[in-house]
């Protein structure tokens, strides 16, 4: 199933950790079919922390949403993520943005990601790899949602 995953990091070797996460995704049998550029962005919520690097990848996976979530959490742990506090700094953050047109409101997982339509640090890279995907609840494309979010301070850094 076509799945979009966001990657973020603001501690340590940010780019190196994100690239290592891609290798670990592939080791889990998750096929990466497209990668966005990497963007540097200001932290959201708790702003007294280092700037983030953010990117998105498009993947193909046979995992169910809960299975994929568990794989992502295991990768975060392997890469040294420490959960300090909500919206706090992180070595790596992997989020499922969407899985096809699945709409899911579970206790541990919500699809599509419940705040993706408000976040330039997600929509800017996602629009590079999946601009025409239509949100099954909001009925808007990624490109439309991205155009509506303020992308001030979202700076392209490099390729993933």
C-alpha cells in the first residue's frame, strides 16, 4: 500500500540520523519509492530548542497501520530517540502521514495524520513527492493544502 512517512530530527547528526532511518525502513521490508528534499524548519509548540530537519518519503508496504507504527517506533528507539516531553527535541521522529485513502481513528493511530494539513514542515516536502494526493476527509490535494500554509522559515537544505 502506498504510504507517506515524515521524518524529522533536531538533535545530534540530524541528516545522518534521517538517512540511517531510511536504511532501517528498507531493512524492515518497506520499499521507498520517492524522497523529498530536506528542509530546515523552526520548532513548533515548544520553540526553545534547535531547528529541525524535515523530509517525507513515499513508500510501499504490506504492513497494517498498527504494524507499521510499531516498526517506526522500533526504528526511533534503535536510533536513540528519547521521549522528553510533548513537542520536545528529538533525535528522530517518524510519523505515518497517510496510507492510501485509509481513514482511521484509533487509540494509538489516526490516519490521515490529524495535523498534517496545518504543517508547512510536512506539506512542503510532501508536495514534492505526492502533490495530487487528495485528503479523504478534507477533500483537498496536498498541493492545495501546502499553498495555504505559511512556509516562512522552511528552507531547502539538501537531498535525502
